[in-house]
C-alpha cells in the first residue's frame, strides 16, 4: 500500500489549523509537503513575507513532516503526477470559494492514480485572511521591504507599480485588488514621484525639493504600508550627493532608485523643449552609477538607469549604446522613456536590449503610449510597469469638482457625490473606527 501522503501549502503563516492537518497527515503515513514557490504564489496571492528557503526551513522542522519539495505551480496536479502519493490531505474549506477548481482537478487526478483525497474539517476560530490582514496592520521592517522588489521581479511576469504621494494614497495601493480569471490582480509596490511630491507641496517639478523633504513625505507612506517603494531620484545630483542618497534610501528600506542621464536644471522630460543639450556624458553617468553601487550595503538595493535618448530626439541606437554602458557600470535595470504615443520606439528598444541582456530588468512608464496592455508590454521584454502620476491626477479633478459644487450651491449636499463617505475612510485606516 502506498503510504505517501501529499500536503500542498504556502507556509507563510503557520496556525493551529495547519498544525492539525500536518498531525493528521503524519498519522496516516509519510508526509510529503509540496511547498509552493514564490512564483507559484505570486500571480494568485500576495508574495509571501518569507522567502521560499525561509519557509522551507520552518516547515521541515515541524514534527510530522517527512520531506519538503517545491510545488512550482498553483495547481497541485503536476506534483501529484510526479510523486504519485497514495493520498492528498487538505482542509475542507476548499469545497467552496476560489480553490473549488483546484479541488475538482485534485479529485480527477487522484482517481487516475487510484489514490484518496482526505479532507480535514476546518479549524474553528482560524481565519488565514484575517491573520494576513493582522500582519499588514503590524507592518513590516525596512529589511523585508528592501528585498521585496527583487523577489517580485524574479517571480512575476510583470511587476505593477502605482504612484503614491501620501499615506492615504499608499493605503489605497496597499489594499486595492481584484480577482480575475488568471488570478489576483493588485499593485505590487509604489512609485515615489518627484513630480507628484513637488505638486503636492505646490512647487514646480525642478528638483527643488531636497531629499530630506522628500523623505518626510515618504515616512507617511512607509509607516502605513508594507509594499516595496521605487524612488524617483531625478538626475541623482553630483556623484557625492548620489552616494548620500543611496545610503539614506537603503537605510529606510526603499527598494530602488531611478536616476536619469541628464545634467543641468531639472525639467519634466515630457514637456522639455531642448533636452538634447542636457544629456549627460556617458562616462560621467557611468561614474555616478558606479559610485552609488559602491555606497550601498546590501545586495537587495537597486540602482536603475533612466534613458532620456528618445525624449531628446536621438535614435534607439543611442539609447541602446547608453543602456549597454550603464549596465556594465553596475546598473541593476534600465528605464526607457518616450513622448511618442505609438510606443513603437519603446518596443524596438526593448526587443533589442532584451536580445543582448537576457536578465536585466526593463522598466516602462506608459504614460503617453497607454493603449498597450501590460501583457503586450511584457511581450516586449518589460519587467516593471510604473503608473507614474495617476493617483494625483485622479484626485485633483475630484477636489476641484467638490469645491466648485460647494461654491455654486452654497452648501455641501451636492458635493456628496464626489466624496467618499466618512465611514469608509474610517474603515480604510487601520484602527480608525
């Protein structure tokens, strides 16, 4: 008789219900735990707080577990066919809800194998979702947040980043999610934009807001969220200044900084009139990247080089030449920008860069060429998509409409349609009600 018992699990949160299933499985035979990898989880659930190796270390030391093997897919089917267990054990809470399809597939494959499906009654008083929400409320540490971006890039086809300019906008990004046919869709992290930060302060986007002031705004976001942050570093300033920036951001748990290869007074690229004279010398920008890489303490922090060639009117070949040099200087990724609405120049760059650099992340900001879908951009070779200013742009019209309505009607009743109910605001903020 086949005594191998299979248990598939994430292993990020260990609660009494999980221990009970492990105990019941061990009673019946040799318990083989199929531990879902980060990539298996990432497109269906939030990326685990612990890495696969950390989770494996915990699970294999739980009494009753005989062996831990990777489960590379969300579905159990491949591992069941590979290991051919006599039984699979699972909590009976998958009879309804999002795991129903996986349950049906498991019953079908176990019937093929002549095995058994053991369903253990749900442990009353245990709610994994509630436990996960509780962890969110407790927060995270700079070290965990710092390393999250690299893990996401390694385990997701597209890392979806949304601009945050306040604690409230950060909370929206933290909690906004949608279940679609291909799994959970949510924002993987946040973009700290110099444009939106300056605008919120009523100042022009000319790199006039210093790092200390930017970090004061970032603190509001970091204190109430757990997702990774990519920081808009503008030009990075002088190499000596950039070294200080890298150390400060890394210490605060920021995952990455993006700096652009321009010099002189900072202007917004999308509306600059004569950017051509502002492009940095390749060797100078490479030196800045190298200085930043020498300054960082951890492997996790990323320096991403933003290429302004296409904005400046230069051909794709210039952008590729610069990108190659920046990668050799130590850049952990490249971001390419364009004012063209077709996106064809971006596509050409991505495909040619990816042919030369198989594993260097490409960051896109499809503000102008926004008819292309994330799936299509991923097909070009992109890894990270940044929605760079949409939270601020969406909030401004709503505030203007509410203000105008109050002026016009001399009361606030008509403005209610533009406003979020106070009750929902209290429910959004942890501990607010």
